[in-house]
C-alpha cells in the first residue's frame, strides 16, 4: 500500500471518528437541546458511546502506538533499513535511530495514557485520587493536541517522507486522539 492510499484510508477513518467526537462533545458538555426535543433515547445512546466506545478506542490506539515504540527501540521494522526508518518516522536523513531509552519511555507514556484512560472511565480499578486522574487525563489531552497541532511545524526541514506522513497521518491522528481524550476527561468530570 503506498502513502497516498494509506493517507486516504486514514483520513476516511478520521472523518468517521470525527462524527463520533462531535456527538460525544455535545453530550459530554451537557447539551439540553436534545432532551428538550424529546430525544432522550438518542442522548442516552450517545452518552453510552462516550462512556464505553470512546475510551476503548483511545486506549487501544494508544497501546498499539506504545507497543510500536517498544519495537522501534530495538528495530527499524517495518522499514528495510535505518535510513528509511529515520526519513519516514523521525524526519532525518542521517539514519541514526533515536536512543532506545527515550523510545521506550515514549512507549511507556503512551501505554500509561491508555491505562489512565481506562481508570478514568472506571473500566480498570483506579489508583490514586480521582482529581489526580482527571488532571492526568486533561494533561494527556493537551499533550496530544499540542503534538497534533504543533506537529505541522515539524515539517520544516524534515525529510519528504516524514512531511507527507506527518501531514496526513501523524498530526491528524494526534488531534483525533487528543479530542477523544478530552471527551473522556469531560465525561468523567460530569459524573
């Protein structure tokens, strides 16, 4: 599958997720308009989605990306060599792989974000005070949104392969994940 086909598939999936995000935000923010029109059932279905599907999708994607970082700490899979890897994933031409400890730390942070999401959603037993988990969830949202929106500035001087994937995949995915994190945080704050 080439970059163009991958980009189209990702953008299409992001669009479907975006619709869910829109419904989730409306419910999480406590929109009363739907109730006023007598559509309480639809609102409850959307709320159920926010409290089940959104956290699960976020946790699964964060875990998958975290596991990829564990692999990348020791390998340049799925690329054929280190130069191709760094041009595609790091935006550099030198073929110097990122330090393994930093890559592992990023992987742990992503998987930690997935666990935090499930704790905030009460799908996993919680550790620590509720306010601290909520602060962590809002922090995760901010980090992902900053990477997503600020990621476009990373294109300057980066390898063309990275620029293409960052524009159509990395940055938009971070924005979507940050938005999902925000939905989970707001929904948990309103319980």
